């Protein structure tokens, strides 16, 4: 506390060098100072104005700022810190008594040169003072009305904890002042009408957001404006026709001294810096009275106010009624709050309150009855006004609970939609294997009808419970929450529609695979000359079947017209991709297919048996024909031909000289129909030609073998039979030799019939070569053992006549 006081005092020292510079404009008895009369300190009002930068010469370049508020609420201190004035302030360490008596005046200036605009500051005696008591409340109203009539900006200093209270927040005082201001000084609206800024300074601000406090104050002021009596000329006028409102919040001066000084400094900038973007002292708030006419104008205003008896105290009955009705209303409201606790707790936990509207009506009626019974004994008008305020507070509390109830009800309605959807609709993740007892997504044929029914159930659930939650004869509504529910449900229906349509498209994809892919595999495997005609037939039949199924199913989703055509187009694209995928799969086996097709044309004969080459067969012609008939497969598998006119397109051609492939130019390499580009085709063709060369050479060898076997003269055969007759008799008479002969002969016959002479001959040649090599190696080893080498002689080489030399 000591540190806080030191910081506060240090902040004030900048603005309070001498407390005797302020001037008492109206004394505590209600007498206004004479402009020429000298006061006890030797100053007159004229001299006071002259000493403050010749205020009387300012013309219209000045503003008037007055402050209203409870006694001892820090008004004088705030003015001193804002405008550098030197009003007397209370010493809180001594006592809390009235310091400012009547109306005191100070003069400040905005930032700038010596001729800067002046600011007349009025420090008004605080309201609700102990010294004046209840008998002099009229003086408070008179000084307040005086301040309002003169001010460009009327500052209303109020404690945050008093906001929402009728007397503590000066609401009653403002009502009387505004009403009499209209009657006495503002008879009509016109071109010369000037506005006054009501600047509310909220003291000791803590956690409540400023916007929330602003809303409460604005509603209170607007209610005051609606309730006051207005002149006939201003019956339809609005509060904003005469007043603007602004707000500022200040932290606690003692407990938060640094924050307080910071906020006050910021507020000072707004008052005294005319270039500030949120400047407060605007020209449109000035009353249009020249500086040298300020005193005469103020004098006439005060005399008018003093002569008006409407500012006298209300009757004793009214005062008693105001006091007692306030107590009764507070007691009834406290009881109401306690009874509301169980319901509020239930809604805070997210639990719905059944028939909340009836319960709220019962609470409201009980509270009003609790008030009306004892309050009916007091002044009727005062009692009725306080009852209306009590009703407003109770209804406000009930509406807060209602808002939570409706919010929770909307969430529960959405949950209800999800639960019902889970009951009647299949799990979109189940695919074609749903849980037992539940249909699969593929079985949904009337999704739109089901979705509308589910949505309607959710809406009816919400509306029935929401109507039961509305307070009878109130203006409560749940239209906004209902619209939000509709949007959420529609969004969820759209999501489910997308999920089930996606599953439907997956089913159609499976149908395409079943009707197109499987049949295309057989067509591509056969690779007949009319392969693409067959493929187009399969493609078209599958596409028509799938399109019929898809259109029929989309009707259940209320997808028709352009939207349905879009899905059909997606299916068509999918079908084309399926053909392309299937063709790519078969092209991976194209080299094997070409080898098999070549064998059918070259290695095998018309019966499918291995070909036996004869002397007169043209092996080269058959080979060339087989290869050309096989190479046609490259043209068939390299390009998708789903349109009849594609059959006329030639993709590949051969160079006459080199026999290499090259594109014809009728189709671009980046065309979507191309499956095998020219490089892939050339690689496949090169591989095929290399693999078929060995078959050609083997055919030539087989033909040569056949020529040798069929080239033996007939007389040689007769001679062999005559000379070998004895051996033949010996062979058939010896069972062992006969069996061996039959086995060898049968083997040779099989080799001949199957045209395996070439391979068998190759095997025999390999075995013979291996045998010869082994025999040569063995002979070399025997020779080495039989003739070992003699030891070397270093003295002389071997003689020429040695036995070794002779043997060599």
C-alpha cells in the first residue's frame, strides 16, 4: 500500500503544484460568483480568466468539460491528472468527507502554441454526500443540470461495481436532469442543435469486459430516454439526436498505481492532443458561445435552474416507497437466484431441462408474487416501476439459461440425426461386407427419401423441445439456432451422399471390371485380326450395362440431369482407363505372345505338329511370312482403338531399306491412345528378331539332315539287305540283341518323327568332343609317365647322338 501511495502521489505532483489556482464558480449555498467581485483570496472571475492565457480572447476556441459522480470517488484527482488543474483533493488517510463544495472552475489548454484552444474544467460537488443528507438532493440535481447545459463533454465518474444499480450509478439523477434539460433548454431540434458527449469513466475496472459494461450503461440510458417526458416537438426524437456516448475504464488507483497512471496518461492524450485519432474535444460538441460571453450565459442558465421547482425533492411517500421497494425487490431476486441454481447447474453440465418454459414461467410468477404482496402497500407508481425493473432482471437471468438450453438442444438434435442415421443406414465403411442384419451401402436405392425423413425427425425434435423451453408471452426466439441446425444437418446429409455415391461408383467400377476387364483379357490374348472390333463390342456392352445401373441408382440420390451426366462421364473415363490398363498388362507379355505366334506360323505345321522340313521347302519364305504375320501384333497392341475410325489409323511402318520401325506421323507420341511408344516398339521388335534367328538356322539344319537321309541310292539298300541277311538272322534269333535293337530303333524313330535330329546330333557332337578331349589328356599323362625327363647338366647340353635325341 505504501508503494502504491508513493507512486500515486508522484504521478499527481506533476499536475498539482498549488491548490489555490482553482476558482469557486458556485458556492455550497447555490450562489454563483460575480464576475467583478473579489473573492477571499483577492481574485475575481475576470482576473482568473485573464491569468489563464487571456481566456476571454479565445472567441469560440474553447470547450467545457464537467464531471459528475459520487462523493469521494476521485473526480478532482482525475481532473488534475488529465488537465493539469489544481482542484482540492481529499486526503484518504485522514477521512472520507466532502472536499469539493458547489462548482469549482479551472482552465487548461490543448497541446500546441500559446494560442492553443482552451478547456474550461468544472469540478462539481459529488452526489450522495453525507454532509448534505436527503434534504439537499435538489442541489445535486441543479448542479448536474447546470453542468449538462454548459458542457461540451460531461464526464460521469462511476464505480464499476455500481453499474446496474439505480441510485448508486446516478441513473435516477440522470433521468431527472435529461428530462429537465429538454424542458428548459432544448425545446426543439434544428440546424443550431449541438450534441453533448456523455463520457463515462468506469473506475476500479477489473475483469468484466468493457464492452459488456458499455452495453449495460447504454441500455440504461436508452431506457431513461424512453421513459422521460419530452416536449411535443421532440416526441419522436432519439437519444443520439442530442447525445453521443463514449467510455473509458481505469484500474484501481491504489492497488494498480502504474496501470492507473498509464491509462490516465493515455486518456489525457485523447483530451489535450487535437491530432489524436480518438480525440474527445471535437468542435461539434461546442455550444457556440464566445469566451467573453461564457459568464453571462452561465449566469442565466443557473438562474433559470434555481427558479424551476421541478427540481425539488420528491414526496416523503415516494422516498419511502423507493427505499422499501428496492429492499423487497432485492430479497425476491435473491430468492429467485437460489431457486434457479439447480436448473442453471443442469444446463451448465449440458443436460436438457424438460419443459423449461413452464418452469421459467413458474419461477418468474413466484418472484413477482414475492415482490407484489409486500410492495403493494407503498406508492403505486414507484412500486410498479420497481416491479418492471425486477421483471427485466429475472427475465434476463432466465434468458441466459434459455440460451444454453437451446444451444445444447441444437447439439442434441444433431446427435439424434447421427443416431437415427446409424440405425437405418448402412455403415459406409462396411463396403460389401456389412454387419449381420444391416444392409450394405450397395443396397441403398432411396437415400434421398431416407435422408429427408431423418432430417425432418431431427428438426421436429428440436422444434418441439425448443417451443417447450420458451417463456410464455415473451419475445424469446430460437430462429438462429434452428437455421444453424438446418445448415449442419444439410452439410451432414451432403457428406453422407458423397460417401454413398463414392461407394456406388466403386460398385460400378467392380461391374466394369466384371463386364469389360475379364472379357477384354480373352480378346487381347487371342489377338485376332478383328481384335479391336471385338474389344469395342465388349467395351460398349459393358458401358451400356454400367450406365443403366448408375443412372437408375443415382435417381435414389436425387442426382439427375447435368449432375448425373457428370458421374456418367466419370464412369466412361474410368472405363477407358480400364481398357488402357488392361492393354498395358497384356503388352508386358507381348514378347512371349509374339514368340508363341511365330512358333505357330513357322515351327508348327497346319496340324499344330512340329514342322518336318523337306528338300523342296522354301525355309526363307516361310520364315519371312511368319515373322511379318507376327510383327503385326505390334500395331495392334501399341494403340487403343475404341472408335471405328481408329481402325484406319496406321501407327507404325517399316523402312524399306533397313526394315526398322518408324512412326507414320498419323498419331502423336503424346496422344492418350498410345500405349507403346516408338522406342518400346523398336526394342520389342529387336528382341523378337534376335530370338527368331536361331529358329531359322535350326530349320536349315533340319532340312539338310532330311536331304542326307533321303539321298541314299536304292541299289545300296538292296546290297545292304543281301550282305547283312546272316547278321539279321543272328539278331532276331538272339533275344537280348533283338530287344536292344528295338529300343535303339524306336528311339531313332521318335527322333525322326519329332524332328529332333538337330538337337540330338548336337548333344552327340558335344559328348564326342568331350570324349576326345578326355582321351587326349589321358594319352599325354601316359606318355609323361613312360618317358620321364633327364636331369639338366650345367657343364654341357645333351649330345646329338643320345638315345633321347634319337627318340625325338
